[in-house]
């Protein structure tokens, strides 16, 4: 019995030695056909990461990662109702840039600019065009989405060759619709909606150019990945922007999120009804433009060409900037007033408020006495 046990032990040791010899002393697995090392789990994971479509592509409006289908995509600019009676809005948190300008009657209208518009659920309510908004549409090489417009705006859309989607004159696939729930409590003009899917189908159907034009120069420059720009040395913790006697906007800095929470109409949270989230922005830009009433209806003329003052606000600080635009269809350029160099903004969403010249002296960067509904 003991002899058999010794025999089995000897045979086990011999088998073990033959196994080690077959491996050649190399404990890395090999591919039997190519004799190349088989990828370990970590190698497979790294290969997967390198093939990730977001690596190396950025959204040109935010500087944040994007897939290759959106990195060079021409954005859509959507006119969004912002009068009190139309609130809450839908889809505004999907916008990469949210621009606010005055319209007649001291109210404001928003223009949301979005690169990945296909992913938007619903957006609205959508309102009409104004001519100075066209100048900013051109500044971002965007397709324009609106419902009607002033006589000057609708005329200029045609004469300036602006690609647009309009419920009144260009909606071949009927992508605009009246929301039945909003119709129960709101006036008709506050109920027009659309969807990202509808926008994408219409752009394809109308054969609009979908890639950003080759000679386009963005107003935005972003820092190297992982870096943060320290904007000036002057503090901006609660930015008060009185757009008019009717509309007053507050941007309150959230130290934890490193973003500015948006409030409007004297301290009310600006909420997207699609997700019940308050709007927040990495950057806030204020542009001061000459503004005047041009007719008895109260339509405005906002000068978007030449040069003007402004502020860049980010990371709890602000600095003076200068905006310039050679012509209405030309590029918008933003430079640091002190150095004359193009500004660099932090990666993330940006709010742009286009204000009157008179508003500049009323801006308060640290309006700690302003009450907001937190």
C-alpha cells in the first residue's frame, strides 16, 4: 500500500515538471494559433476605452465629450417663450447655450442652442422670430426653429438664406403641435411644442447642411482637458441682472457644483418641466448692446455689430470682456478687455444675457441682499 502511494506521488511530481516545461517558464497565456500573448482583462478594457466614440471628440458649444456624430454637427437654435404665463418650459435644460434678449413690452425671449438636438424629448413653448436673434443664429452657424415672426425677421430669413423650421411657412412633416395639457390652462400662443426626433427628421427631409461650415470660427475657446480657467480676481457670488422692470434674473453660485443656478422673475427657480431640475451654468456671459424701440408696436432694434462691453463670469469670479462682430452674418468674437486676447471659457453650459447699455451700471456681482427661493 505504501509502495503504491509513493508511486502515485512520483508520477504526480513528474507530471507537474512536464507541465512547467511546456509553459517554457512563461506564465502569460498564449494564443495557440498566432503564438501571441492573449489579452488580459485589463488589456480588453483599455482597448474598449480607446474605441469609445467620446474619446477625442468634444461638443463645440460646451467643450464637453461628444460622440463623433455630434462633434461636428450644426446646432439648432430654438425660440422659447419666457413670459410668466407660459411657464414652466420644457427642454430648456437640454440646451448647450441659453441666450436671453429683450423683445417688445419689456418681456424677454430665450433662444436655446443645442448640438445634440436629436436627444431632446419635448421642447417649448416655441415663439416667433426677431431680426437680432438671426444675427446670433449666424454667430453659431445654427439652423433656426421658430413659429412665425415679425415682418422684418421673416423677410430677412429668406433674404439672408437662413435655414429655418417654422410652423407657419416651413413644416413639411408637421413636427409642431399644440400641447393639449397646456391648452387647458394657457392661452393658445403659449402651447406650441416640438420634439428632438421631429427636428432631426425635418432637417434630413429638407436636406439642410448638417456639418458646421469649414470657415466657421466659434466665439468660444476651451482650456486643455482637465484644466479650469480662473476668471479674473473679482468675486461674483450672486449676479443680479435686471433685464427690465418686468424681468429680473439672478445667477447664484453653487460652490459645491461650481456652477451658477438661474433664478428669474424676482427670485423664482428657473425649472425645466421635463425633469423638474433648476437650470445651472458653468459660465455666464453678459453682453451690452445699444437697444431702441423702432415702432408703435414696441419692436426693438438691438445693435449686434461693431464692438461693446461685457462680462465673463465663471468659478465664482468675473472679468471684463469686449465683444465684436464685423457684420450681422459674421462671427462673434469675445476678447479679454485687459489683454485683447480671445477669452477662454470653462467647459460646460453657458448662459448669455444680451442687455441694454443702461443695464451695465445696474449689474451687481454680489447681490447678497437679493432674496431667492432656494
